[in-house]
C-alpha cells in the first residue's frame, strides 16, 4: 500500500513528464527521428546517450519513495526527466508509460551462473567446458512468458489518468553467441569452434530452432505489436522507420524490428564466422522486416556475410571497427551508419579533452559522408558526477557535424 506522500510524489513526476513530452522540443524530436527513419540522408545525425550505466550518480539521491513498487516507478520517471532536462541529446520522452508481453527463453534450459566480484566485476561460471563430453547437458531451451500487465495495472491506478498506460511491441533480441558464452566461457567456446566445429554448429542450430519456435509462437498467438516509433531499439537507438507499420496488432514478424549482435566473435576470423556463426544469424534475421546489427565487434571483418542481409537497416560502427571501410561499404545502401564512440572521452578522466573528442567526431562525419548517420554513446560507467560534461559532449558532436556541412 502506497502512502499518500508517495502517491503525490509520483503524480507530480508524471505531470512533469507529460509537460516535457508535449513540449515543442520533444515534438520536434519526433519529427527529426521520423526524417532520420527514412534513411535518405535528408535529415541530421541523431544523437543518444545511454544513461543507465551512470544514472545512479544522479538519480538515486533524488528518490523520495520508500516502498519497492513506488520507488521503482519513481526511478523510471526521475531518470527520464533528468535525462531530458540535463543531457539535451535526442532521447525522446514519452507521453505514456509502455509495457509489453512476450516470450523469452532460457537457453538450453540452463540458468546462467554468475559470480560477482564487487563493483562492475563479474564472472560467468562455465557449465559446458568440453563440448564433446558435455553436449548431453544441452537441453531444449525453456520458454518463458513475460508479461508487464501486472505492473501496468499498478501504474495505471497511480498515474494512469496523467500518463496513459500503453501496450507496445518490443524488438526481438537474438544474440546466440551471448547465450552460449554465458554458459561456456570465451576460452571454451573458442576451443570448441576449433576442436569440435560440427558439434558447435549443431549447438548453434539447436538454439536457433528454439528462437524460431518463440518467433512463431508470438506470431501465431497474435502477440506481435508494432515496433516502430518511440520504442527503444537496443544499443541506444530508436525504432523510427517509414518501412514498418506503426499501428495495428497481431502482426507478422516480417513487419517488426530485430536486433542481433555477435561481439563474442571478435576473436575469430571472417572465415570461421562464415562457417559456424553466420548461417544461424542469417536464418533468424531473414524472418524480420528490419535488422539492427552489432555491438562492440569490429563488423568490417564480417562484412562479406553481413552485406548479404537485405533487411540490414542499422549497422554498429564501434571503436573496434574500421570506420573508413564501413563508410565505403555502406555507400548506396539504405543502412544507417550507427556510430558508437569509445566511452573513454567522458567516462575515464574527470575533465573531457574537447579537442580529442572533436578529432574523433570529425573522422566519423568524414567517413559517413553521404550516409544516414547516428551516434549512440554507450558503456559510460561514471561521469564523475558532472552531467554538464555529457551535455557538452553532445553539443560538440552537433557543432562538428554543422561545421562539416
């Protein structure tokens, strides 16, 4: 049971969020993202900063609620408002509270075992070490039904008359190698690729089959909602596009977004990726309307395969990617050059080296010339409690793009 003080606090925050959502600035952001989603290079680069990894520096001290349910909702509202008021990137603030219903899986029916070592440090405990000896441990993946309906009822009761509660779609996240490495460890996974390639391929195929089962179940049961508009597309991006429906229900997977990555493949060759990884990613990705691909891996080494994905709409260009190569490779394609700069510029030193930031952004703008460009700053775990540094970083990106034009 919430106290009256908690209810009043949540309702005040909801009103402030609604005010920001209806602001001229936020409405313009919607228009800018819609232009960006056409991928015809007619708009400006969009810039987002993922705040989740350093939010506690600013959000926790602002929280006033005490009960768990109230505090969780308060944190969601406070973080969105703080972000909008202080970072000044292109992150949209919604005029509603969204929730979703979907199937997920526990890969191989094997719960992840994780050891914490304090702070950000952690270790995934390998449960599959020698693939030939342990293959029998790989069961059929457990399918889970996840519904946000219960929380939606709570939110609706407290603030639903201010911020409507709305069921939305969510882009399907398919990262097979991540599921595998969380149960094998990187050394054992790479060893299996070398020593038991046929078994490794079979393991990937089993997992891909389970993901396909989820996809088909979602579709057959009419659970697929639009993934277009002000919905997060993973990796800091947004789902705006002119090529998928933004209304309706009971959609086909071919009418929705998918996100995939294989950053765990960073240590293998393009040939090994082609033989052992790509066939499964291709089989899954072709079921969807649009694909956003990549995390921290250097995607240029796998471009020969990725280039065949006709629905590839956004390609991650991380700090480990060859920017010039990708810039040339994407010419003539309707694929967003999704740049993810290294987090060092704002996440290591207390004071930002503005000239180094400018040099980095200038290179990106040059490499992405003629392409639809997007920046997502991720993996920043501290900004030394200086949010103005983040806002300045966003401002510099905008200045360098305007200067180049």
